[in-house]
């Protein structure tokens, strides 16, 4: 009887250990942490990024000849790329770092000026802009502040001239203007001041836009 009792105890212990081991394996697959990305011998980028279900530790220079873009999807050696892409200034300082999964942007994208001032910080999910996107002029003054949901402007959209004067203060709901919309000239004079309700504009519309929107798609690999 004692032998049977001991045998049952051993089997129970093995079962519990297997369950715990299985649970740890599943947990480790849920989130991959990229705490430090070694770019070259002189620089280590500390992003402390947690990217769920996604980016492995592959790190590729954006100038790599095997790295190609086709219709907003990144390929490396003819396969959809998953990993981190970086770009350096001639002096070795980092100008850009971005993360990809299955060829699409995933997680943080950051760009810096040559003086190491942050230029842009954006976030993506499966290639679509999400959450808060911010940008700065080279002297550190704010340049833009946008909010996105599934790639669409959703919420505040603020922009500033390089002198610090506000340029735009718009409001969006899933890509459509909604609510108060204001624009200013660089000297602070109001340029447009209107409200959008149910797709119709009321108020001072102002002149046709002649500035290039700051939220340009032309930022990759520069």
C-alpha cells in the first residue's frame, strides 16, 4: 500500500511540474521584450519596448541591399521582414529605428535630428497608425501632435510653426473633421475658424491650404 501511495505522489508531482512548465512556455510567447538594440560598437539604443506577439531580435541596416519595399510591405531576402530596421548618420549617431512584423510596421518608430533631438515618435499596429504621434522641430519646439485609430485621424490634430506659433488645431472622428477647427498664419492672425457638424462647415473657412501636411507618409528610411 505504501508503495502505491508513493507512486501516486510522484505522478502528481510530475503532473504539476509539467503544467507549470507549459504555462511558462505560453507566457513567454505572449510578449517579446526588446530592451536594448545594439546598432554598432559605439551606440546602444534603449527603447524598453514591449511588442506583443511580434518582433524578433533581427536587426538590419536600412541601407542593406536585400531590404526592399513593395506596396508598404518590407521584404528581406524576398521574405516579409520581422525585426528592427535602423539608419545612422555619417558620424554613427542613430537617425531612425523602426520595428516590423510580417513586413508591416509594428510598435514604435522613432527619428532623430543630427543634434540628437527627437524628431518623431509614432506607433503602429499591423502597419496602421495607432495612438499618439508626436513631432518636434530641431530646436525641440513642438511640431505636431496627432491621434490615430486604425490608421485614421481620431481626436486632436495639432500643428505648430517653427517659431512656436500654432498652425492648426483640428478635431477628427475616424478620419473626418468633427467639431472645432482652427488655423493661424505664422504671425498669429487667425486664418480659419469653423465648426463641422454632421459633415457641414459653419464659420470662417479661410483660404485653401498651401502648406504640406506635416503628417506625411514620406518618412521611411530617411
